[in-house]
C-alpha cells in the first residue's frame, strides 16, 4: 500500500498540485489536523483490540497491528495500551499468560468474543456496548 500511496502522491504532484505552493505553517497545520483524525475514542480502541486479539499476541505485536491500521493513539505512550489490556483482563474480556520466551501473550476470552460478536452483529453504538467496560 505504501507504494500505491507514493505513486498517487507523485502523480498528484505532477498534475493537480503542479501550480500550487503552500507555506510550511500551512503544511504543518494540515498534518496536525490529519493526525487528529486518526485518533480513536477509548471505546473504538477497545473494539479494535478485541478484534485483533482473536488470535494470541504479545502487547508489542498488538501495538504494531494497531499502528498498521493507522491508529496512532498509543504512539509514544505504550503504557496506555497496557493499562487498557490490564483493565480488559481484570473484567474477563481478555486472558493473559506468560510463555517460555518471557513474553506475555493476550487473547480474547469467550466473554470478550461474545461482546465482539454482539458489537459486530447488531452494529450497535460502541459506546452503548462498551460502556460497562469503561465505567465499571
């Protein structure tokens, strides 16, 4: 996908943006606004985490998968991810275990799978579905 985006950028630079110029301030403002669009709310992040942990993963691998989806909430703050994982584990939506390679692995429990299925099946508001997790 990176290659496709580079080709698109090159094509647009040669055609659409050929006569346009932007100040550095304007470019930075656009970048900042775009970065804010990538941020997800806590309830959306929980849904993403449950989706990604249908298969067992380490926190490091999970963070990489989250970033691959374009979500930058945990950039430079991986501790926040582990706090969310710990909260989900305490509430029974995830299980965690240490493996021989000295890494902690996380995976969705049956309770977490049911919540995920409900969220995907009924297309309910994630706030309504995950309110108990965030507030409880």
